[in-house]
């Protein structure tokens, strides 16, 4: 632990949603001090007075002596050597661009974002590299399966840290390991992140299927075919776009496991969002009702553009995109999906 702490230096967390709060709990339980950027001053005051988040995972009690809170992003960036980035993908670009480029230089960035930036339709590491000349060796990504609600209840969960910098990935994995969190690390940045993006899209579809009153038998076949589609995309991306001497094992928890839990769990906001669509909510109404970001909604559009650019057929992902963005009737689309499953 001491070597990991020395390598990563001072820690800053950006974002205080459910996932950001869960990651903050892991560090707090490990007695790791950090600075926490929270946009809402009311939420900061509540944490200072009550030692728990105002809106997310309210059962989690923090040792506030280890935490410095601030709504000043410049301050957090100035003080931190390693940043844990937990802002939803829909708002991440706005946060990044709200401060000057030089503020991001020289930092390690560990992304907990399971989505695609909606404007450039890129993973955050590709966006940072293209626009900020950010070195890939200072970047890592966190993937699951790991629902924030189960972290709050300290139910055993698993995290994978992916980075081309093995030392960075290993240090991050050490820092977040607790008696209720097991951690792994690998060097598959793109595959692990795209798997996290795709599983959210497929989970929206699983929710739609449930809302349309499909049963468990259908859902098991649907998820099997989703994994097949995901696996084909990941293999193509690995072989054609970012080849490496080390072949990733896609049959592990960061890939298949995260897909399963996001499609099946009642904690899954993407499944919840899809369930509303299946029951007849409009997309707009479901977004308002949710009050939380369902990453699969934005990911569906980004992946549709990416699959078109790469020339890869992804009929299930495409079908979910058509429901969410082209206003196609969910029941009609799932009748079509029925015919391609095996």
C-alpha cells in the first residue's frame, strides 16, 4: 500500500454521484486522504455537517478528517497528482474544458466513466490525447462489475484497472482494494472501456425487454447474443485498431461479468431506464423520471457512429439506438430482434 500511495501521490476525486461516492468510500475506508470536487455548495455543506452525501448513497458515513471538499476545480487540480474522474460522460467534456489545458498536464487520470463523450464520440483517453496531448501512459480506467449500492452495503465486489502503464494500474488496484473490494489490473484500455460502454446499451435493451413482458428465457438468449456481438467488436478493435502482443481475455469479470450484472441487476439504472421505455414512457419522460444519467442512452448514439465508421455490423446495438434516437416502436423492434437471436 505504501508504495502505491507514494506512486500516485495526492489524490483528487472529480464528481460526487453514486459511483464517485462509492469510490470515495473505498479510499476513505483505506485511510487515504483526498480532495473532493463537488459542484454543489449545498452538497458540500451537508457533507461537512452530516458526514454523508446529500443525494447519493446516503447511508455511507465518511471520516471527514481525511477529506477536503471544494467546489473550485482549479484548486483540486492544483493539489492532486492523481485524479479519479467520476463525472457522467454527458458532462465530462464540459468539466474538462472549464479549466485551462495546462491544469491537466502532469497528472495521472484514472477514469471511472463508463461511456463515450457525446460530442466527439470518443473514449475520454482518445479525447484527451487528441485535444490535450495527454500521454496515454498516465491514464487508467476502472471497470466493474461493481454497483455503487452494493459497495455502500460492503457486499463483495470486483474492480479491474486497465492501463498501458502496468505500474499505474497496479498502484491504483492496490489503493482501492478493501475487505469488500477485490481488484485486478490489465493493459486493455480500449477493450475494457468499450465493453463498459456496450454493456450499458445492452442493459437498456434488457430493460426494454422486461418492460415488454419478455421472460427470463428470452432474456438469457438476448444477453448471450449481446455478448457475442460485444466479443466480435472487441476482437475487431483489438486486431485492427489497437493491436498488442498481449491478447486480452474477454471472458472475465470486466467484460462478461459487467454485462451480466448490468442487464440483470435491479440496481442497474440502464436496465431501469429501458424498463420505462418498454412500458411506454417516451425517452424524454424516462430521462426526467430517472433523475440520474443512464449512460446507455448516450452510448447508443456514439456506438452507432463508431460502428458505421468501422464498417462493423452490430444489429442489437443498432436496434437499441433506433428505439432511443430514431423513435422506432420498441415492440416492433424487438420482434425484429427475435429473428436474429440464436
